[in-house]
């Protein structure tokens, strides 16, 4: 086994106490770790808005959030 002795002892005790195999406890622990890990973000270019005239910050926010909402609806 690749675990330090103290973890091996604790794993044996947990397995005995719960009736769950050591392998299953290890799988569950790995799943918890990976589920809680922050996933790397894909780098995407921000959408460009060209209306032919400058937008106010509020209008740019509205257009940006509308784009996000449309993309989320397509998923």
C-alpha cells in the first residue's frame, strides 16, 4: 500500500467500523477531493459589441449579461 502507516491504521479502523471496504473508502475520498477542487477555467474571449456608437457602462453591462444569459440557455 502507498499510505503512511498512521493512515493505513485509520483506514483499517474505519473500514472495520463501517463495513465498507478500504478500496471503497479510498474511492469516496478521492471523489470528494475532486468534487471540491476548483476546476480550471477555460479561457474565452469576451464578446465584442459594435453598435457603431459607444455604449454607456450600464448599456455594456446589460448587453454583456444578456449574452451570458443566452449562452446559459443554450446549455
